[in-house]
C-alpha cells in the first residue's frame, strides 16, 4: 500500500477513536504505516484543530497529542506543508463542490501528492479530481 493523506477528522479519530473510522479507512491507514509509507496530514489540519480548541469544541489535549504524533517519527504521520505545489493545486478542487477553504487545501494536498485522501466528508468524496477512501 502507498501513502495516503488523512483529513482532519480522520487524523483525530485515528489517534483518539479508531471505532469511528470505517473498516476501509482504518485498513488504508494501517497498510500505509505497516509498509513504511507515511500518512500525510495537511498543515491546515493542525490550524483547524487549534481553531477548534479555541472555540471550545476540542480540548487542549487533542492538539497536544496531535502535535506529539507529528513529532514522533515512529508513528508514520508526516506534516505536509502548504507549499507552492499545493497552493497551485487548489484550483483543481472545485469551489462549488467543496466550498470550505481548509477542505479544499486538504484535497489539494492529496491532488498535489497524487495520493488518495481518507475522508468521510461527502463533499470531498464528490470530487472527480482525487481518489477518496472511506
């Protein structure tokens, strides 16, 4: 199995609540890590989590554990920075289908890296420019 990109909720559930992931999603994440391929996480996901902590929708512990997971080279979770390629790929993610900018950035990350995106988001799943797994 190759690397995958994890959506924000996928990352949170992968670290905190595996039962919320579909069987297909969990298999894709585990196969990536077990084969030595990273699970990529868009930098915007960390921003999104910090924002949800500020709004009181997530606890500080969630952000701390996500940061620790990204810092632990043994977990196979790698931060994908918002770079020139991803910034350019944003135009490949239909704004009408996926109006939320963080979601478009996450989808553009998968598009730019030419990887599948593990997501439950039905708007992202409706895109034809990337492959999704759920």
